[in-house]
C-alpha cells in the first residue's frame, strides 16, 4: 500500500541583504537561519538559461558581488506558517501550502514575503 502526502517537501527561501542572519520559524519551531551568500552569476552551461537568468537578475537589480540570504528547509507537505525574525528584531510572516518544492523571497527592506 502506498501513502501519498506524507513526504517531506523543500522550502527554498531567498532574501535581501537585510535577511542575512534572520531566524526561520515554521509553525513556531525554529528550523534555521538565513545564511549569507554573494551573488556570482549563473553557473549553468546552457546559454539559454544563462541569458534568462541574467535578464531576471537585471530586472531585480541584482548584480555580481551583491549580498543575499538563503536557506533550504525540509518540512512535511501541507499548510504551514513561516515566521522570520531579522537580526534587528523585525518580524515577517506568511501562511503557505507546500507539496514538493516552494520558493519564497523575503525582503526586510520592503517588509514582505513573495511567492507561494
């Protein structure tokens, strides 16, 4: 007998430089911290992917050398509440459903979480 809907899903969270070090809570349990990264450009060898990625980064105003934050969190599929607390005490939260993979973008500068 196979059971569906009980597996783990992956939540990919990216954020602005103000998100670096933010604590991540899922359903009021601390599950991680937003780690610092420095954008280096696309690592794909596919020229179509590289061009599409470059266009997206240009639209977002992101260039090589810019600091960002990121985290990959494994959680059960279903409905959850994400809460983030920045190092200077700002709070953001969002309810979402996940099955498989979800991508959320956090901006403490704009005080919003985008994505599903």
